[in-house]
C-alpha cells in the first residue's frame, strides 16, 4: 500500500466514496441494496408426493381412490399399502442379492400428519382385507385345533392307563416301554396356534410372545403413535428396543422370562405401519436411545402436507370394483404365502442388479460426514439401498401374488423401488430436520433467534460469540458453520474484509449485514 493510500484510509475516504457509489467500504454492498426473501432454515422446498404409480396396479388404484374419498394425501394410503404388502409377505420371502447378502421384505414406515387428518379412516380401508384374511385363517385352522386338542386328550388318557399298568405290573419291562411310548406320543401331537397377522399398540414383551407363537412373523399397524411411548418405557420405566431392532433385521430372538419357558425364534420378522402427529417425530428424537440404538434409522418416513381446510366435501367414493379387487388380491397374497415356513428366495435379473449397483454408487458419496448432503443422517441413509431392495421385493410379490416365487425381480420393478427410495430419502431429510439432527442447522437457528431479538443492522463474529450462550458455542470456531448456514439461506451477508492495517496487528473480526426483514419486524 502506498503512503497516499494509507492517508486516505486513515481519514475514511474509501467509506465516503463507497456511500456515493452505493458500495460499502472495501467493496461491500450498501444497506439499501435489494435482498431476496430469506429461506426457512433447515429442510426447504416441498416434499415430493408419494409416487403411487410405483405400487402394483391394484394397490395403486385403491390407494388413489381411498385418498380421493377421504380427501387425504395419497402418501398415507400409499405407505400403509406398502405396510399391508409387508404384512402379507414378511417372513415368507427374502431377496437374494449376491453371495450371502440377502434382504428380508419387511419394512417399518411412519407417516406424520396433524390431528383431524382422517388417518383412522385410511387405516381401516387399507388394512381391512388383512383382518378379513386373518379371520379366514382362524376359521380354517379352528377344526385342526379342535382335532389336535382331542387327540392330545386321548393320548393323555392312553398314557395314564399305560402308566397304571406299568405300576400294577411292578415295572415289567414291556409295560414300562408301553408307558414311555404313550408319554412320548403326547408331545408329538402339536396343537396349531390361532393365526394372528396384526397387532396394535402392544408392549414389546407381548409382541415378542405373539411373534414367537406365530413362527416369527407379526405386523404392528396403528393410526396412533402410542407404540413409541411404549418403547420409551411408559409401562416398564425402561426403554426396550431389542425386539424392534431384531425384528427389522430378521435376526434371531430369544426371550427368557422368569417362571415361563424361553421363547426362541430363529428369524424374527416384524412389520411396522404407523401414522402419528408431527410432534411425535420431534419427541421421539429426544427420548433416550431412539437414535443411539439405531431405531430411528430403520423407519421409512413420510411427512405429507396437510390439506385440512381445502378438502372437497363431496368427494367421489371408492368404486366397488376397485375395493373388491384390492381386498381379493391382498387376501390372495396372504393365503398364498402364509404356509411358507422356508422363505422364498427372490432373485434379481442382471439388469435389476445393475440398477441396484448404480443406485448404491450414487448414494455413497452423499453419506460423507463433511461433504455429503446425507452425512448428518448416515444412520438412516446407510440403509437406503437395503430399503430399496426390500421395496422391490414387495412390489414384485404384489405384482405376482400367485407365482412371484417363480419369477426374478426385473429392472422395471427395481426402477420403481428406486423411485420410492428417492421419495423416502427426501422425506427422511425433512423428518430428521424436524428432529434437529443437523447440529449446524440447530446452531444456525440459535443465532437467528439472537438476531431476531437484538435486530442489529450489522454485527461482527465477536459480537455474536459474546451474545450467544456458551452451552451452544464454546469456541468461535463453533459459531462459523452456523453463520455459513445463515448466509446460505439468505439471512445475513458477509462483508468483504477491510484492507490490512499497515501497522500490522490482529485482523478485525468478520462483519455481517443482517437481512432487513429482521431489522424491520423481528420476524
């Protein structure tokens, strides 16, 4: 810098000239320069609408009709339709991906909607065929239960008589052998359990018992969020996620309880289909263990916009033929798969597998903790490829309810599943933002709140650090990412640094302009 420049800087000449030309000193913009409207901090934009055309035709048609009749977003009916497919197929089929890598076809899905959104009406419509199928299975099994119980009673009578004869004979070997055989015969008679497909807000302990009784398969479907409170320990006082973590992965489950026989399941497969109020999404993030244990990373989230206040009060009802087709085909799928104890192994065509690999390659860089847009929800996003494979299996079985086990999953089905995966990824970003999963975004909100209270036209980094709580910002470096977030959303502008002081010394604290919306109204 020349001596002349130093003198001009010393008397403030650059500032005077800048004001005359509408510029701040050192090149910054003037206060009166137009600002664009700032964006809401965190997840921005409208979440995508559920791609209902990805579902099997009969499910898509019914979900669309139910959404029209109930005047609800199609997201709700679509997600519960997926949960209904999972209820029918979970534990009966797995997708053989490559080598030893397999994926079960059960899913956990949760839709967040405000009160009075007619969640219960949609649930009833989408799950009614499952309850009808369950009733039919019970009726079909009832005579076998009666027959087995009678056979067991007869065997018990024979065993008692053989035992008395062995005693009367004073332990004659042939009589003892007869008594022993008769006792063994009792245990060889198995009484079938009453079929159960669906439970509501059950405790983890009860769900584990039902699941074990049902051969390791169960669905919890509810239009309320009470299951989260139960998991958090409403009754027991202790959070209990074990069943739900293992039930999502299809892992072995062993439950030992005092005074009762141990319950063992080689592969526990659980389906969850829930609808909750948006506040529940925030509450569960604050509950101990929900994220740390990995439970939140297993849900497919949907946060559709509310249309309460703009609904058609004279909407078209679901056509009878559409409802009949949905009911018949869902029950047919349940019946076709119910007796499969050895799960069907669904294969991928080479084209479908290539799409899977391509999708996985696109997701991977997005998981990077510093540069990836999914880095802050890597616990969820790291399971996206697996979720897409599960969805592909469900779409495939729904499209081929009778002979799906004979066909491989094709490229069209995988493409549909990937579209669903992209939908759920966008909604997961919104859900985790609602939960406060990104610390930089949360800190940016804290800074914005401070600005809205103080309403400065300008501030320095040092001003903000001094005024903000130490619990959130222990060092100045903790503040900088939050300021970058605020700048990216248009709430503040960083001013160019002034020329360096010719006498040296520490550079001044960075300065920021504040959006006029804050200074005018404190909004």
